[in-house]
C-alpha cells in the first residue's frame, strides 16, 4: 500500500519532470522561417531603455517581411526577457542559439550584459548585433558593434568644447562602471596630450541611480568659478540624470556658464524629463531625431505608426539597430545563406544608408563608420545640431589613448584576429577557432 | 545505522534525493551518449539550466536550515553565495593566464584596462585550486562567524536580524560595484576559459560541473539531515520555538545559532562557487538584496522547515521563471507575484505542505470513518 | 580619432520635426491673410521708429524680422544690433528670444511674434496683439549657448538702470561673472553715484575693483585688493588668487593674500552651513520615504515590501494630475497631495483587506506576500504607463534657489521638501496622539485582545492604519516626483533605505524615525566629501550594522509590554 503510493507519487513527479525537460529541450524545427532573436530586458531596471529597442526590432522585422522577407522566407522574431539579470542574459542567449536556433541576435544594452553573453555567442558561433555606445576595448568575431566606440562620441565632443567654446577646465562626471571609467580615462589622457593641466581636470564617480547631487553639483559650481571656462563631460547613466540636471538648474548653473555634454542622454531619456532646466546642455550622438533627411523622416513616420503613439521619439540606439539589421539583411542576401560563418565573411564592407544622410559601412574590426553630431537640448526635448564631423568616423575597437590597448588592432578579414599586437606581431589571447 | 537515522521518516527527502540521483545518472547519459536527433537527447542548454537550479537548490537548502529550523531569517544569504562565487571567479580569472585580450600573463583584463600595475594582495594564491577552494569555504564562513557573533551575542533577533543582514548584503553590493575594489566593478568577472585544466565550454566539463552540483546538493542534504536529527538539532528547534526557555534550561543558545549560521553560510558559498563556472559570470548584482529576498520566497514556496521543501521550492520557482520569461516576456511578473501572494495565503507550509495536507485530510477522514 | 576635423555647422533650422505637413489649401489661405497683416504691421511700425534711427542703419522692426531667418551666427549680429538701437522694446524682444517665446510664422515674409500665453501672440516689434487663428503653425526661433550668453550680457547692460533694485543687482552680478572691462568701469562708477540701494552699490564697487585688479597702476591694484576683502563672488576669489600668486609687487601680493584669507574663512563657514543643509535635505527625503513605513512596519509590524511601490503610485498620481490639468502646473502639487494620499491609501487598504489581514502575527510571511504584491504593482505600472519614465514638471515656485549671498544659496525644491517632510511628520504625530483613530491604533498595536475586549473594532483599525501608512507613502511619492524619475523602478530605489531608517530609529517610535532620518542624512553628507558617494553609503551601512549590535532595538527602543514580543 505504502509502496504503491510512493510509486505513484514518483510517477507523478517523474512525469512532470520529463514534461519540464521536454518543454525545455524541444524546439520547433520549422525550416520555412528565418528566426531572429531579440534579447532585450523587458523587466527590471533596464526595461526603461531596452523595451523600445525590442519594439524597434519587431518593427524592422515586420517591415522586412512586408518586403517579401529574406531569401524568400519570412522572418520570425523570437522575443525573450532576460529581466536585467546578467546571468539570465547568458542563459537566454543559449536558449536562443541552441534551442530556438535563431540566425542572429539583436540585443543587450549594458556592457555587463554583453560581457555575459559574449562567451556563449562565441561558443555557439552565433551573431550578435550590439546597438549601444560602449567603452570599446573589445572585438569579437561573432559580435557587431553598431553603437559608437569612444572615438565616435567622446573625443569629437571634447574637440568641439575645446575649439569652439574654449573650455579650459573639465569635470568628468560619471557613474561608477566600466563605460564611464574607460571613457574618462581616454579623455583624461587625450586632454593632457592637448596640454590641459592635471588640476584643471576633476573626475567624479557616483553609484548607479544616485539621486542626491547637492554637494557634487556645488563642487562643480565651485570648480567652475575660477575664471576659466568650465564644462562637464557626463557619462552619468540613466536614472541618475534627472536629479542631476534638476540640481544643476536649481543651483543656478545654466548651460552658458557650465555646459554639460552627456553621452548617455538621448531623446528617449529626455521624453521622461521636464526638459526646461536642461535647455542648452549638450549631448554627443551619431543620430538625432531632429536631423532632417528623407530616410530619417520615413523612419520616424514608420515608427510612430508602428507604435501608435504620436508622442514617442526615436534615438541613437534605435538607429544603430536600423543600421545593424539592414547590414545583416544585406550580408545574408550577399552570402545567400544565414550560416554564421558565411555572414561574418560577407558582412564586412557592406554599406547601408544611415538616417543622417550618409552611408555607414561595416569595418573589418566589426565596428561601423558613423558621423558624430553635437546637439543642444531644446525645450521640447529635441536636439539642435550645433556641430558635426566632416565625414564619417571609423569606429576604433582599441583606444589609442590607453596604455594597454594602443598597440592592439582588430581585423577579422586579413588577420582573423580581434586583438593583434602590432609590436609583437602576434595575435594575443583567444583567436577564432 | 546512520542512513536509517537520516532517511527514515523522511519520505519526501528520500523521494527528492532519489530524483536528484536519477537526474544525475540520466542527464549525463542522455546528453553525451544519446545523439542529438533523438527525442530523448538532453541539450547542453538543459544541462546548464538544471545545473543552475541545483546550485539554487543548495542555496535554498542552506537558508532553510537556519530559517526553517533555527528561526533565523537572513535576508542577506545571497551575500555568502556571491562571496563563494567571487572566490571561484577569481580562480577562474587567474586560469585565463595570458589568453586575455591584452595578453598580460598575470593581471586580469580589467586590471590592465584600469592601468593597475600589479596584482592586489588579495588576488594572490587564487591561481591554485586548493587555495581557492579553501577560500570558498573560509570567506563566507568567517564573515558569517564575525557577523553572527556580533549579532547573536547582542541578541539581535527576528525582524532586526533580517534587516541588518539585508544591510550587509547591500553594503557588499555597493562596495563590489566600486572599481577601486579590484573585483571588476559592475562587469564583475567573466570570460572564463578553463577549470582544473578542462575547457569550460566543453560538454564534458559541463556535465562534470552538473554532477558536482548534484553530488554537492545530495551530500549537503544528508549533512543537514544529520544536523537536524541530532541532539543539537533538537536544541536548535527548541531555540526557534522558545529561545528564552532554551537559554534558561542552560543551553548556549548563541553558540548553537552561530555554528549553524556559519555552516549555512559555507553551504551558500559552495553553491555560489558551483554556480559561477556554469553561468559564466559573477557580478555585484548577485549581492542585490532583491536576490536574497527571492531566495526566501523559494524556500517559503517549497515549504519552510522541511529540507526537501527548500529544494522543491528552488526548482519550481526558477523553472516557473524560465518558462514565464520565455512565454510571457511582457507580463511574467504578474503570475510570479501572484504565486508568492497565493503561496503565503493559501499554502503557509508551501508546496510540500500541500501534499502533507492532502495526506492528513485523508488520514483524518479515515479516522472519522472508524467508529 | 580619424577624420574628425571640426566644422561648425550652425544650422538655422529649429529641431521640431514636421510630423504632419500642412495641407496646401490651408497654407494658401493663411498666406493671404498673413500678407495683409504684414502690410498693416509694417506700415504702423515704420512710423515711430523712423525718427529715432539714422537712415544708414536698419531700423528696429527690420532687425526684429531678421531674427526669423539666417544662420545662428548671423542671428548673433542681429541681436547685437537690436541692443544698439536702444529701442524701448529691444529688451522685451531679447528677453523673449532668451526665454524661447519668440516665434516666427512659416509664411513669407516671416512674421516675428512673442507668445504671451497659450495661443496668444503679439507682434514682437510693437507689441500689438495678433489673431492667433490666422497664423498657421508657428515655430520657435532657435538659439544656442553662445547666443544665450550674449543676450544675457546685453540684457545685463540694459538692466543696469532698471527701476527694480533686484534687477539692477542681478545685472551687476551678471557683469561680474562676464568680466568687467575698461568701458564698464566708467559706466559703473557713473551709475554708482545715482545708485540708491547700498547692496547694488557694494556689488558695483566689487565689480569695479575686480576690473582694477588688472590695472597697470600699483596703487589702483593695491586699493582694489583691499576693497575686495570679504567679497564672496567666486570670480573675485579666482582673480585674487592670480594676483596673490603672480603680482610683481610683494605688498600687493600680501594684500591680496589677506583678502583671500578673509574670503576663505567666510567661505568655510558657509560651506559648513551648506553641508548641514544638504544633510538635512537628504534626511528629509529619507524621512518622507520612511515615515509611511514607520506606521505599517513600525506600528503594525507588517514588513511591507510594497511600500516603495505605494510611493511610486503617489508619484504617478502627480503625473496623472499634471496631465489632466496641463494649465495648472503651478497648483498641481496641491491637488496631487490629497489625490496621492487617497489613491495610495485605497490601494493600501485593498492590500490589507485582501492579503495582510490573514497574516497578522506572522510578520515574516507578510514580507513574502507584500514582495509578491510589489512585483505585481511594478509590472502594472509598466503595463499601464509603459516602462519609460514620465516627465513630471516642476512648478515655477519649486525651481531656482534662495540666494543668501554669492557663496551660499538654498534651492527651493529642497527647502520646501524639508519643510513638507516636517509638516507631514508632525501631522502624523498629531493624528496618532490626538485623534480617536490614533488612540485606537496605539491600543490595537499594544494589546490587540485587550483593545478588542474594550470594544475597538480591531480589523477596521488595522485597515485604517495600513491605509494611513500607505497614504503617507503616496504623499512621499509626490515629493519624490519633484526630485527624481517617475518610473516603475522608483520604489525599489528607496525601499532598503526606508527600512534602515525605521530600524535605526527604533521600531514603533515616530520620533526615532525623525531623528534617525536626519542624522543619517547629515552624517552621509559630511562623509561624502572625503569618502566619495559610494563609500560614504557603505560606511553608513557598516556603522548601522554595528550600531544595531550595540542597541538591538534602535535609537529609541519601545518600552513596556509591546517591546517584549
């Protein structure tokens, strides 16, 4: 009697277990669609930024399907939620590549999520398109960096401040994580190479979501009142920006006195802020919604129609996905297959129009060429472009201003190496195997 | 006999242990020996997922031991888990050697990146596995001992203890986020290559880690059973039910609590150490107080105060999470949140209690039948 | 960096994006009517200004119309010319340009208008009202930072002889921060003779002395350095420093150093004051976020993990109110406070009736249930309001700062929130101590069976208490919406701090919460300058942990029976 009961319960549990396993292992093996993985957090702290990118991808895929799909097949988006949890990013990537067998993944926002995903993508030889500006110092055979490297955002912005606004003193303020750390390091080295004295550079780091800026802003105010023109270069991340700008405004620091140039504040962030206290502060991006080109107007119209809300905005990472997706489509068409190796070979050199009137090109180091724009924030949360680079700037994976990386070079075509040391003529570390 | 003492009158435990043993035997075979085309093949994805669940289960077991039996609610057990993980991560980082991006034979990439000239002192020794293994046990253990000694001695209990453990893990999280700490800041430790000379991405290594997690869980379960069925275990339960009375009966309440707490922290550390090579990253997010609260929820969902309940809880909640995040990526927090509310309201003894209640109602109805 | 040669690109276009092109027919109609208006306006305008202007220079209305087109750098020249006309409306026009209320029509020729309110416009050149219906779409005339600071300087010069002493003071201060040149010295000295306000006179003296520091005459420099003793303008300090370090005359260097020392000792005092205020202000935020919890957790013993989400609801309520009454931003907070109290309070009561009432006596299980609720509420906010942050506007009276002197100012929003936090605190204290509800709340929390025995409806009291705590959390959300992001994650950012504050102060003691919030705030702000923001917080937490070891029941432990459980 007892044994029977026990056996029965084992049976029940076992059945549910096999059910569990089978639901995890079985994957639809339909060959009539091309699957595209969308790996953006839809919950947790990063949902605020990443949800929009998920919608962008769905829109781009839908649009492509209307045009007849790719290689005669329809595209099928596979959306998962890594929930702003970094190990979960790795797990979901494995799920997308191994279970769902997607042909490309568009996703990630934070550096740490990319770092978490990277080993999995390399192991399973997948493709990842990463759409956010980042700190550089990386080049993987399986990853395409469609956002800006530091030389495509930070350095041109500093050039503008130095040459046009004659800024002499610099506050480098950032959130304490790798992107601001690297950017500020590169900038400090760059500024010093331009003859800025060490005491004219103030570096400050704050934790994520820092909300009490009173004394930091008052320090900045004091630092900026020495008679020399001062500017703040801000790599402050996400949620910390609103209280920061509010405090600046309230303490009476206007954009004419001490302009703030931000690398992480775009149209989307501004749409969640009362932009009044920010007017005149600046941001450096590769794209502004306000840029008046036919491609951009078409993109905006398409987006507003897709999302069904007239108040939504477009921003730089969305453009990066737009470029990345089109590059992937073109490369697949060129290769005639979605096979990773073929696409990796085909995509370098592919050129697609970007939304600011130029043509972006995939480089052998898996970064792309982009224009750099500097805009001033206007009251409606849009940017007024005040400066842009002459042509497109090529993304540089390894910074020339960092000790460890200035000798490194990435070239996946001729050298087949992401970190080739030009001095020792060797490919350091892991190679593509 | 020992096994008799441990497992008789623990049918649930036997069942759970049996199932774990079964998976430990079946999964490697189904993964390695069965061809991929076969419907019985277990993919590597499922293996890593199960391995992760096993680590979570071990962590849940550690918490259940102190919460379920000694009534010590720790809202900071994730801290011990993460510390164990970091110790393992440091070993794995050192194993990369000169295969990092910058090719530095000694310094991990993130240190080169931040222009560090030499290895900080606390990174020394982690190139040896035995040392790392020792640290996996010692670091969480010592922290728990110091913290517990301070807290139990001044009789910080209940809600207060819960809140200060939360403060502990929160403080550690903020500290580990700092890049100056030398633990890789927000990015944490990642891009591991080898463990004990085996490539970390090889299927056989994954199976090895999976087996190690399974065996660790089973051993830990038996050890916990040993403790709770021993004489000391009785004292511990009596501390939970009436602390002052136990103290007045002449027992050293503080030292019982302290050692149990330390043991639990060590288990959590081991769980973390097994977890890191399987998921491939450790970052300060693991210290987040929310993770620790979630851990409490696993235990409560499974059934607090029964060791196997913790395991059941860890598996079911995490399995639910995996399924929900895939099938309802937009709204998975609704069912998850609802689950927590319902479990506390309807199933105060957790999922395991559900079975118990079912049995009880049967037996009582039987008793009623007897005239 | 490759290929990044700078090329200034001052586009004259405004960034607003033509989402919906106007249809051709309406445009044609508009053009006609606008032409009429222009003809009329131009005729009227040329009359008065024709006398004032020499024929060679373009007259004021022409200049104003020029603002509508051309590049940003050309606009700069036009602004200069407008200021030079000394036209009576020059100031109004420049101010409108600076504030972004100067608009131009899209018609040809463009009309330049000042927006005086929603859809009411006047002609910029002469202030005549125009009929808004016939204008078509107008567009703001864009300016950038260079232009903005140029206009500010010009306005400051015009304002030197304004009627209001405050405006004059601002103008002199603006001059000080822009740098005073030789021409201005003469102007300032001349104006000072007629100046009635002593504050303005002092500022003028400082401005003149600041300029004289660069004089070639030793005597002048010495006197200037003397004059600047104790002056708190940051520019003065910078200039004095340069003199003290580099001047050729040792006596002047010494004098400058003495002045510097006197300035520094004053600054030190003000910095201390500033730090205390920063600390109290941080404390008031902690107080607001913890005070609701002091009721639900402290008095009722519910570990309410959804407390942060109740604040979030309050913050969203503020946003909804602002959306519902877009023209009443100035009063929106006064409407939002009661609304947030009611909304969050009702949600709280629903939570209490639906879940918590079944869990009394099991505090740790309330943690689990309310954690689940917090997940649901967060996701609900995401589903209803989208995961994006919502823009809550600051009313005018909440922005800016109370300038006590050039070195010390207190921002209004922080000041009001500090006062508001204290008000909420004392109101709550009064409710608990003076009202019958408060009496019952205390009775139930101290001894539930006894309270029931004397006829208190315990379950009703529970619901009301929880509702009260939740409502207060909602009010805190209104205050937070003025400081930080309004989004689904708002609550999580504050929940841990809130618990720390309540536990540090002593559970069940409102005064403890006040003292603990304020002291944590001040300690934090005093540690931040040398430890950095992150480490300061870590140290606070470590201190807190050690403190709890010392005093396990917080700063103000509850005494008597209630403490014994």
